């Protein structure tokens, strides 16, 4: 792996963008839930998927920082 790619990966903030993207996404999900377009079960499933993605992003960020 060349030095430029390694530095880019070290400075990438995977977990940060997952958090920011998740906040924006869940603002939309809450509005859709209040409009009764999404059910409670669907909102909970989306939350579980987001939690797993956030854990994966955190894990990737931890691995990349060790490069």
C-alpha cells in the first residue's frame, strides 16, 4: 500500500460519518414514523441495523489507525 493511501485511511473518520449520517437518517425516520408511513417494528429494525453498522465502522476505524 502506498504512503498516500495509508495516510488517507488513517485520517478517514468512518465512525464520525456514520454518526452524522445516522442522525440525519433517523431525523427522517422519525418523521416517517410520526406520519405512520413506517411501523414501530420497522423503526426498531432500522435502529438495530444502524447499531451494527456503527460498530463495524468503529472497528474499521480502529484497524485503520493501526496501519
